[in-house]
């Protein structure tokens, strides 16, 4: 670091001290709503969600501003940018005291948030004063400025009581302005900026500064910071409200105890920087996540009463965390969060020394967004579940994901550098004597040699193995779809057995599996290369036992809290995520000439799980299938007896068999490796995003209508036994998907997709018409027929949209990558086509959430589903216009190819995608 030549220790300390003081003041201002917000909430009569939005709004500005403030610091120097940010925040805090309405408070809060953006400025400015072996300690000391939150929590309540909240805001504004002026006078520009100016170099452009943000590693660091910093800010804002609500404290006591959390989460950041320099940031991050996981698990456990029916009578006890253990756990959590914050920022100047501002700004922005999003989420979860500890439940999920991602990323790096050595080791030390290559080949489920496109290998060995894996995968996927969509039937029966939920609450239960399933698909797409298809199929199939058992027990007691049903609905999303990994796994086993048939069978029969479930569940809930083991039946309002628990229990034996079959009968393929970076290129392809739109229109509609169809029939035609017919919709959609791929091969996927959307527009219009005359004789059958047309069209569209993808990518590849030869372009097109299929299938699966939720919202707001259906109709109009304008019109990308006027690149007949695509 040549720019540090001649920089003295006293200059470094002066810069560090001034930056830390300035950041402390900024952080105190940034979190001022944690105290003032409580008073404003009372004056304006805000609900929990409005309060969460108010205290989080400054965090939004402070987070988003970090990325461009970091870039400006790299470009123009931290001294001027830091002083300017403090002056802007000071003026905004003063103006805060002059407003009186909720919208104006939100606007003023946006300006206050710039104080939080100072973090990115300070990180870039401070790191340039120190060599790499001291940057962790220096940034840890600077990060102690987080103690500003504790200063606010401790001091602001006393000032507020003494002079009122308006004068408190004015005092903060004056102090921050004085510190801004003092900082500018007493500091110098950082040595790196001075050295660049001395050489006469111009600062890098913003695009050059943003170049490192393309690396996945940067976003992984951002997730870490989302927890260690974002959750810290969120809890600093939320704890006063939590302590008042849970433990009945007054504002002064709550503020002081919240400060007890914020202080260790701030001052020990310096120690975290020292440890990162001493023992390594990775080890510090492991300790941070492991201890935090334990803490938030204990904090998330709600006050619960238990009754055990013992031999001598009931044994009753309860669990509740008292104030003292709560404060101790919060202190421990804050301490390890402080270590983690320093460890995250230790990585940045080491990996990206020339882009500290941009990378640090992005990481800080994501972390700050955690401080914005999480308080809102805390408020929403309180309103939704009525459980105070739900905020810690959310944090448990975040830290668990962060720990898992970090661990597997590290394992991936180790395997890349030490792959041969690691594979040579036995699974257990006691197997060392028999751990030979010959013995391992005989007993290992891993296929070291897999050449499906070699005719001789395929006929002699490969075909038998591939077919065995496929026919184990198909029933496992069918069960996954059945469990994913089981709520579409269960929710319609809950009111009849004593669960007094509103229509909107019922649609939430029907929609949440779609939300979680679609989200999990994104992650599941990358799991097979990491875990192996055999292990991952086993784990994901076994995971479905949790919601299956849970539903079976929960529906037997009308006192079961709604929150538990929400959790079970989310867990059913495991089944939706399974599709992405199942298709990825099976695609590795078959040669190109047979992938289409294999994937069509895997996907098509897997989709049938929806109709199998909607046919079987209404039957099994009418009888005591499991006898005394399954529990007593429930008596409906009409006097009929139902065993609704069978809707969950019926899948348990089949899941156990499928899990065992996957573990003992499936294989892993050693060569099945594909990095995220290789696939991430699709995010820059415009056709990826267009196909997300179109496939949401087809498959998103199929899975969304499947989830919401039974309950919609039940609410709109209560006199009809909807479950006699509900399974027919998914059945029609699944069969039409698997049996109409030839239409797209013959006429072209774009043309078929265009006509599919026109047919869907007509069908939705028909549904709206028959809903408008639903009191007339025969209206139900018209409504039902129009939905069958919709299901049929979605199936055809599922095949046609994916028939388009390989052709368009092969057509585009010469333009996108002209430097490649023909064979390389084909390989690249196939790789990108597969990646686009996986990603679009994940995005489209959100239809399973949005369609049922739209029904519920529309019924709650207008009294009927017409508004939601009208929205769907307009969406199909958009899809039809886009299909025509981009692909099927004269001059469109696929027009000449589909009309035989231009030879399709390589091969247009791709059964893999036309039939076996993604669902």
C-alpha cells in the first residue's frame, strides 16, 4: 500500500477517532424513532404495522443510500462526503419536529435516514488509513459507533420526559450539526484519495466501481450482514416496544434495557475486529452464527402451558422466559452480533481492496435493509399471529439459512482445492482398512463413471440404472405435489368442524404453500450438485413427513392456534420445492435422445399428485382409515362425521416407503457439477425475464387455480359438493400438458402460446359471466366448464412455452457470444436453456400463492372474486401482447423459424423441453 508511506500512527488514530465519533452521532440520530416513535404512535393511534413502518423508514433511506455514498467516497474522498451527509441528516431531524400527520412523519423520516448512510462513507474512509493486517481492528473500532443506538435508547427517554419529543429532535439536530463542522475542520482527506489526485488520475466511473457486485460472494457477505447488522438495528428499534408489551415496563425502563442489548452489540465490535485479525474472520463467523442460532431459538419459544395426562392425574406446567434470563440472552446475542459485524467487514478490504466503498456500500445497504424490513415484518407477524416471540422465530430462520450457506460455500471451496484428497478419505476412520477403490466401486451409490450418450455403455449398464432412478423419483415427486396442494382441500373443511376463521384467513392458508414452495424452488435448483441426487431426494421426501403428521394432529383440536396452521402451510411448501431438484437430478441420468420422455414422465406424473390428492382426500376423510391410532372423527355442523386428520396421515406410509426407496435404490453421479456462476449468466438475458412472465401465465395459472379452485367453488356455490369435481381441473391440466407437446412441435411454440393466452382470456371472461348469474340454474356447470377450459389451456401452454426456450437461445447465441464456434455455442445454448427452465419454473410457482391470495383479498374487499379474475384476464392480455410482439409477429424472433422460412438452429425438435420442461 504505497499511499500509506509517510502516514503516522497519530494521523491514523485521529482519522479513526473522528470517524468513530461522527458515526456514533449519526447512528444515534438514525435510531431516534425507537424512542420518539412510541410517543408518536400514541398521539396518532397507530397500529403495530404502521408503527413498524414508521420506525423502519429512516432505515430504508440509510440503507439504499449506502451504495452510492460508498461509491462517491471512493471517487471524491470521505472527508467531504461524510460532513455533507451529517449536515443533511441534521436539517432533516430539525424539520421532523415541525410536522404533525403520519404521511409527513414518513417523509421526514426518509431524510433522517441519511444518517445511516454514513456507515458506508466511514468504512471506505477509515480502511484507507490502515494496512490490511490492521483493517479488521480499525473497522471494528469504527463500528463501535453502533453504540449510538444505545445512547438514544438510554438518553432520549429522559430528554423526552423533560422537554417533549419535538425539543428532543431539535437537540439531536444541533449536536449532529456541530459534530459535522468539527469533523470537517479536524480531519484530512484519506491518503489514497490524496495520492490519486497527486498523480492526476480521474476517479473510476460508477460502472467500474460496481464491477465486483457481480460476484455471488459479495451477496453472501450481504446476507451475513443482513442478520448481524440488520437484525441488530431491527431489535434496537423493536425492543422498547417488545419490553413494554411483554413485560409491562414503562418507556424509561424499556429504553434502558434496550440499551443493555445495544451496548455490547456495539462496543465489542472492536474486539470482533481484533479477533478477525488474530484468528480469522471465518472462525469468528462460525461462532457468531452458532451461538446466535441457540439464542434466538430460546428467545422464540412462546409462553406455553402444558398438560400431561399422568398415571395419577394431570401434570401441568408452563414455560415462560422471565425478564432476567431474557436480558441475559439478549446481551449474549448482542455480543456475538458485534463480533460478526466486524468479521464481515474484515473480508471486504482483503478481497476487494480497490472497491471498498462500492462493496462495503452494497453489503451495508443489504444489512441496513434488514433494519428496514425486519421491524415491518415483526409488526406484521404480531398482527397476523398474535405471538410476541414471532420476531425471534423469523430471526431463527434467517440465521439458520446464513449458517448453512456459509458452511456449504466453504465446503465447496475446500472441495475445489482439495477434491482428490477429500475423496480419498473414508467416511469413518474405522473403514480405513477396506477403503479401496475396488471395494468402493462395488458398494458406493456414487456413479464415478457415467456416460449415457455412449451407446454401448447405455445399453449394457446405463439404461437399467437410469430407469430405476426415474421410477423411484416419480412416486416421490407425485407425493410431493400431493402434500404441497393438500391445503386446497383442508381449508375448505376447517369451518365445518369448528374452526372459525375468516374467508381471508382461509385463503392465506391455501396460498402460503405456494409462496414457500416457489421460494424453495430457487434454492432447491442448486442442491443436487451439492448434496447428490440420492441424498437430496431422500431428505426432501422425508421432510414432507413433518407437515403430514402436523396436519393430522392440528386439525383434531379446534383450539389449535391459527399461527400453527400458518407454519404447517409454509412447511407444505417443501413439496413445491422438490420439483426443481427432482427434474435437475433426473436430467443427469438420460442421454439427449431420451431426456424428453424421461422428464415428461417425471414432470407429468408428478403433476398428477395434485389431482390424486384432490380425488383421494375427500374419500379418506369420510372413514376411520387408521382406526384408534388415527384419532376420533370430528362432527360437522350438519351432523356428519369426518376424519380430517386423514388428509395428512394418509401420505405418511407412502412417504416412508418413498424415502426408503430413494435411500436404498437411487444413485449419485460424481460428474453432476454445475456452478452458480456458470448459470448466473441467464440473469442478463432478456428472454429469461420474458419467459418468466409467460410461464407465470401458464404454469403459474395451473398451480394457482389448482390451489384455489376447491375453496373458490365452495365459497361461490356452497350448495354444490365441490370435492366431487375439484380433482378434474388439475387432472385435465396435467394430461393436456403431457399429451399436446406435438402441437408446439408442429406449429411452433410461440404461435401456440399466443393462442393459448387468447383462449384463457375467453375462459376467464366466461367464468366472470357465470359468476354474475350464479343464482341462475346451470350457472355452476357453466362456471365449471370455463375452468376446465382454463386448465386445459394452461397444460398446453406449459408445453409450448418451454418448446420456445431452446430454439430462441440457439437463435440468439451467435449474437450473444460471437467468439464461440458452432459446437461451443450449442453447448452454451443448452446450458442456458436448462438454467432458464429452472429459474422460470421457480418464478412461475409463485402463482400458487398469488392466485388464492388474490381470491381472498378480492372477496374481503369487494365481496366476490370478480376483481381478482379481472386482474388475471388483464394479465393474460399482457402475456398475449408480449408473445405476439416479441416472438410470433412478422419480424419476431421465432416467426420465420416456426413458419418454415428459416432453418431452425441445430434442432427445433427438442422433446426434453417441449414435453419435459419444468412445472
